[in-house]
C-alpha cells in the first residue's frame, strides 16, 4: 500500500533523479583505476625471459588507469619476497634468491588470486605450513589502490624482522618510467628530492624514519643513500608532469628503485622488529595514480596517513 508519506518521498526522489544520476556519473567517470590478475605475457615477461630472470607471476596484478596510454600498465609484483631474519614465507624467484642464506632450504608454494570483484578487488590468503600465513587485499578506488597486507607467525619462536618486498614495475609504462631517476622522489623532511639529485642512477636503498634503521637481509649488501626519508612514500611523476604514480605505507622500512632494469619503485612495508608466536600483524598502504604532481601526492599521502 502506498501511503501519503511514501508517495511524496518517491516524488522527491524522482524530482532529484537527474542530480543523483549526474553525481553517480561523475563518481563513475572518476573511478578509472582497474586491477586484475597479471598474466605472464607482454614486454615485461619478454624482458625477464631474455634476462633468464623468471619468477612466479600468480600474485602479480595488472593495474591500469585512464591517463596512462591505452597499451600502458603498471605491474604490481606484490610478493617478491616475504621473509624474516632466518627464512622465507614466500619468494617468487625461480630459482630462489639468497641461495646460500634464507633461500637455501626454501620450498616454493604457488598461490593465486581470488577475484572478489572483477577489475576492482583481488584477495589472496596464503598458508605456509609450520611457518605462518600472509594475506594481500588490493581494492581499486577512484585514483588509487588500497593495499592491506598481513603476516602471521605460527612458529614456536618469534619471527624477527619480517620483510615484504612489494614491487611496482613501470617497464610497460613509457609515459611514467623514469630511466634517469630524475622524476622519482622521496621526502627528506624539508623537501622532495629526486634519486638522481641524491645519488645519480645507481641503485641505492634509503632508510625511512620510524623503521629503526632496518634494512632487510637481502639488501644489506647494497649501498645506503645519504638521505633518510621522512615519509614512507616513493613518487614518480609522469613525463608530462601532470600525473603521478606513488607507493606509500603507513610505515615503510626502506625506499629504492631500479631505473635501469624493471623501472620499478619500492617503499617496502615495515612490520616491526618482532612478530610473536600466534600473532598477526597488518600494514596498510596505497598505490596512487593521480592527476597531479609529486607535491600533490605528498599532500594526499599526509591526509590519508595522518599520524
């Protein structure tokens, strides 16, 4: 039965329908980021094959947005390494990395995405018997991807110095890739500085304030840059200066990139010095794909991760 009140409510909704639809269309138009499982095919796969640098692709993601070219994409190698001081929960390299150390007795378990919403949300819940568990949830928003990572320790001893290499690969994005490291930024507490300005094109790792000087086992042989980042954020501006991609976490342990090879950039998440037996630790982050320059990304990051 239609009451007088419901009739006028319906009438008001009909009257407002154009405005509601216009607002919905605007939101939909802005929501151009899509994320899907990556398939081992294309320039990046060809590059890795030529270099005989194979890795498990099943936890990689294909990330696109409208301001990238029609054939361009970022490839998120979400789980390059998930380890701790004495071992790996997961290592996607074939053969395993650190063969004389943490990879010596590593046995690879393949995991795959669960597609929660096609183009919008991916999830993986990965059990590693006798060691622990890790999970990844990637959710596409209007101009970013929300990242939620967890690590659980099921070992009888504490898990010390958990590290997670989360790699954003720009090799298939010519409008973004920064071969000279002149558009790749970190924040030193006073201003944004490019990698090239600080140390040229050579690979350096940069410590991040709040991570107690921690650098993962696999990167301790690399040279350390002379600047400590004061934000857990790495930014690459597009060639036209009008757009930016950036990776940030509520806390990262180190920042780095490979301008010569994969054109990748990292601000790898920090889980703290110890995860105790039975404890699960989570870290949240964002991969930004915004209309704006590096300064605008930094402002956005500060808003998203205030405190």
